């Protein structure tokens, strides 16, 4: 593993700690603001990024997080990796409670419905996610859970 990967892993280990949640939320909020101000153009082109807005299961309030994704036949595919934590990210728990969400991709808002990738398609989607973002392999090694692969299908009303 490269020095950069070791540093990245060390930082993500720190940010996953419960005491760091306010810092992580602030970072996500700043990331979302920068994304909106630039229409997503300030992101690393190697890792396509979008904003995912879900409804808080407990609060009912909208919650927005930046996530990296791949495209698959008109759908968007993401991984609930949470840097290899043994718990699911809150946004995934919120999506399990209410699978309706909104994406912001390159300045466009898209209504979607989330679902866990099926057994048949998950291996190929996971392979493609790892090809795009190799750190997912390290995250999977860190955790006892299988990292969920989520398929976001645009609503029919979206052209």
C-alpha cells in the first residue's frame, strides 16, 4: 500500500469515531456547498461525485451527503462503505427506512428510488466500483459486514 493510502486510511479511521461525527457532518456540508457552487466541477474527475439527499428516519429532515458513484444502464450505483466501519452509514439506514431520495449530478436534480443490488448483479457492480475507487477493497477488509451496493433508479417522472 502506498504512503498516500496509509495516510488516507489513518484519516478515515479517525473520522469514523463517534466523537468525530460533528466534524464529519461539517465536512460533508462544506463539500456539498462547494459542489453546488461549482456545479460539481471542483470534484476529482477520477471519482465521479454527486450529492445524495435522503430523509432522516428520526427527524424527517433532508440530509445531504456527497457520494462517489458509477453509472449502470441509466441507474446510479453507490457503496455504503463508511470507510470500512462495522456499522452502516446513517444515510443508508435512512434510505432503508424511506428509499426515495434526490440526487444532484452536474447541476441536475434527479428523483430516485434506492434498492440493495441483487445477488446476481452485485459482484459485477462491486467489481466496477472497486475499479473506479480501489480504496473500497481496503474498506471491505476492515469490516465484518458485506459493504452494501445500492442501486439508485431514476423515477419514471424524470425524463
